[in-house]
C-alpha cells in the first residue's frame, strides 16, 4: 500500500499540488488504507479499479478537492478543435480569395458614354478600332478595379483572423491537461 501512496505523491508533485496539501492528502490516504486493512479489505476491494491506476486516482482526487482544475469532458475537448479548424479554414479561404482578387484586379469596371452621331465625327482623337476607346459613337473610360479598397480591407481582416487562429491554437495546445486526449 505504501507503493500506491508513493505513486500518488509523485503524481501530485507532477501536477503541481503544493507540498503541504500533498502531504495532507497522503496522510489521509494512508489513514483510510490502514482502516480498510484493519477491516480486512484489500486495496482493490477498497479503491476498486483505481487501485490499478494510482496516477488517475491522485489526479481525480486533487481535482475533486479543487486543488487542480478539472479535466474538460471529452465532448468539449473534441468540439473545441473542430471550431478552431473551421475558423482557421474560413480565415484561410478569405485570405486566398482576397489575395487572388487583388492580384488579378477583378472585377474591372468601365464608364461607357454614348456620343451622338455628329459629335463623334468632331472628336479630334482617331478611332483605335473596334476595341479601342472610341467605337461607333461610344466612349469607354476604364475605371480599373473599383472593389480594390474592399479587397484590401478583406485581406487585412483575414490576416488578423489567421493570426488570432494561430494564437488560439497555441493557447489550446498549452491549456490541455497531459492526461486528456483530444
């Protein structure tokens, strides 16, 4: 039984339980185990399946006493990464779309004005052809990419969102208890 208590002490030390509390818990456990032995109970009969896993027993007891934080439930532990994955993927998609739109300059806009039949002959600039700026009484003034400011803003927010996602991932990785599987 003293080996069981020693393994519990090592686990409490690993979990960061203060020494006075760990000693108090070890003394309580030793007293309870001594009483159980006096009543003729074995370690397995007294602790059940916990007798075979002193680390889990020590961690759950410390968590029940409020000395260490309780491990999150498996459902919550699995849901959090799914939300982070979705947020990260959405941010990456927005970043890629905004960058592609800025690089291609799409969508483009142009201002088209009609010129009356007589006024089109009075223009001093020669016609460049069917795709040129003066075509059959029409004047085409390319305005460029009017949505560029929106795309820059979208790109900025996507970069910020990805930075936030990286920060969340780093915090999530550090906040998990060593015994909790994701």
